[in-house]
């Protein structure tokens, strides 16, 4: 066989039998032995929005899941998707599509209308009709904590009302109430919010979020935007 024909046949074989890396290998980033996260660029700001999976040998639970290609298939390799939980209805993200595709139960927070979120308007806009509501108490082995920050200028509704979820190894998954920084600190809502920053601090958020951290015993913050904070959450808030 001539040299050029041999080289051509080698190239053909390499192309034919090349197998791409499975997306499950690269999609998820481990947080600890029971929690994974994945992210995608957030269209509302210069950062990544993250979802988390709490998993064990029997099941997986998604929290605030952004929809990315291959997510459902990659999750199925970890275990059966039992539920999708939202910390706030501002984080519907891929929840409707994922639950309809997989049959998993969608749990939404029992939020009241606030300055930040109008729950009924979101449900109508997104066409979300199949769900169960949760409040404080046990939720599939996780523990929800309500974070409600009042607003003196609006006596009939709070400024913010959403939930944080205590998950294995004293981690607190939050929605919009807080994000971590690259330096290991946190920024509370609304100071980190996009759209014409800077936003002034809202002191009730610090007060109410500090109560949740103290009562839950959480030591780490798992954020739906920005960075996580590991191991010294309570020290930051003192």
C-alpha cells in the first residue's frame, strides 16, 4: 500500500472509532459526597447561575435547576430523579420542562407576594400548574427555612420572602438572599442585584438571614449565583 493511502486509512479509522467524553463526567462539579452542582451563564448578570443535586444511592433531588443540554440524561446516571425544589419562584429556570420530562415532583415554596416576587403572576406566566407547596418543616429529608425581610414602606407585603434549604453536611442552599464572593465573603440582597447597581443595603435581610444561619446550624453557603462559601458562614455574619 502506498504511504499516502496508509496514512489516509489511519485517519479514517481514528475518526470512525473516536468516542467523545460523556457529558456526565464534565457537567457536574462536586461540592461534597452528597451534593453536586452545575452552572450556565446568567442572562441577567456577569456571573454563572447554579443548580444543585442532592443524591444518594436511591434518588436525586434537584434544587433551582438551570436547564442545559444533557442534564436529564446525566442525572439519570446518578439515580432516579425524585423531585425538583425551588427556593423561590424567581428560580423556575428549567423546572417545568424537567419535571414534565421525568415525572419528578415539583415542589414550590409557599411564598407570599413581596416586592421581589409575585408568586401567582410567575406561575401564570410560566404555565406551571402541577406542583406541591412546601413551608417550614421536613421536605424529603431536607429542612426548609423561610427568609422574610420586611419593608416599612410597604406595610401589606414584605420586601423579600423565600426559602433556604439545609442539606447534608450543614450546607445551606439559598436562592437570591445571598451570594458568595471569590474572596470567601458574602453579599446580601439587594446589594448584589443586577440592573443599575449599586443597590443600597436592606438591613432586615441581614437580620433575618443571620437568624436562619444560627437556627439551622449551617456552616457553608451554596449559592444559586456566584460562589459558594465553605466552612465559615457563621463567622462572616457575626
